[in-house]
C-alpha cells in the first residue's frame, strides 16, 4: 500500500540560555509569547530548567528556553530566530516593543519577498521579525529600508526594486511553482 509522502513542518525550536528568567521576560515583552509550561529535567545534582512558550493556542510550544548555556560563549550556533507577523504595522509595533525592552540597534531590510527587522536578544542571539511581501526575487537578497516611511512608500519602493531584478514574479506565482516542485497543492 502506497503512503503519501510526509511533509514535516517546523513548529518549534529550543535555545540554551544563561539567564532563563531574563530571556523569558524579553520574549514576553517583545513578542508577546506566554509561558505554557515549565519544569526541570536531568539529574538532581545537575537539573536543566525548561520554559515552554507560545502565542498560538494550537501549539503547546513554539519556543523553549533551557538553562545551561555556558557563561562567556561568544558565538551563537543559530544564525537567527525568525518570527512572522501579519503586516508592516505589526512589524513596527514589535520594533517599538524591542526598543522599550532596551534594544538600540536594528537592521531594517527588504528581501524582496519579505520586509524584516533584525536585532539581538539579551544574550546576543539574532532575532528576525518579518512580514511577507506580495513579490518574489531570487535569494539571498537584502536591501535597507526605512520603516518610518509610510506603508505605501515602502510598497512602491519594494515593488520597483523587485521588478528591476531578474527572476521577479508575484509571491502567488512563486508559491504555485514551489508547490509543484514539492508535490503539494
């Protein structure tokens, strides 16, 4: 009997932290994640604290923080943690929440297929917050934008920028192309 090919979906990730409480507070205040569970695993003499977080009632956890990151680690093994929001206004809202949490440095960019802000969390992990655009250009691609411009100005700039690149197409056409390649509808 033939079975349908599996299509695993990425639903959560875990991150070791030096100061779990500080990281929980940051992700609560900046991204609105809530603690869904917490506890300890491991041996009694070396317990590991785990905090499960989500902002989706259908997912018990989308993010897990674990104690045990050694002090003085100058390199993050993950390149970035990325979170999707619905629109440019929500992107600005998260930027403001991050500013209020003490973040001072942001990178604001378009990838053609998305608009993003990048900043570091309290332990130096790069966080990306992004929103899809209605266009596609081949990746990798990054160009600075100014989120203080109006939505209309950002849309006009991004569309013109994308149309100037070989491989430009609508996000809808790109999705159909990818679905065909993946054998999904």
